[in-house]
């Protein structure tokens, strides 16, 4: 059930033993979670999600994104940036296309 645990653990360079100590279970339990032989309780799932900076949904494979390094997860918007996003959502598809073209051309010109 913990479909993304191994990928997260390896990407962070953490051993099964180290993760076990961090979340308060045995190394054998981590091994069994990764092989999907047993399922962790909710407090262990939450501890693992907190440690990896992700969600329980991602850990169990319910959502396809939000793993470490996922730009959407790490994205923090300033007040001005959030305002731009909200304003963009008010535009028509054609207006959005025009704005995106202007931004793309501007960035290419900075070269």
C-alpha cells in the first residue's frame, strides 16, 4: 500500500534502518512496507509523510505528484505572483495565450 516509500527513501539517501529510527518502527517493518507485505498504521504513515515533506496520499500512491523535487510542491508564491496567477485565471484562453507569448519572447530576448 505504501507505493512510493522506496522511491522517496532512496531519493533522499536514507537507509531502511535510519528511516525506521526516525519514524519509530523496526527496519524489518520498513522493508515489509516497501515490499507491500504489511501496511503501516496512520501515525507511521503521517510520520513518514512529514519526514519526506510529502502527503500520505502520495505515499500510498493515491496522487501521482507531490514527491520531493516536485516543482508544484516546492512552489511558494509572493503576494504579487499570486495576484498575477489570480488575474490570469480571469482571462480568456486567447488572452492567456497572448500573455504567455509575450513572457516567452521577453525571456528569449534576455538570452
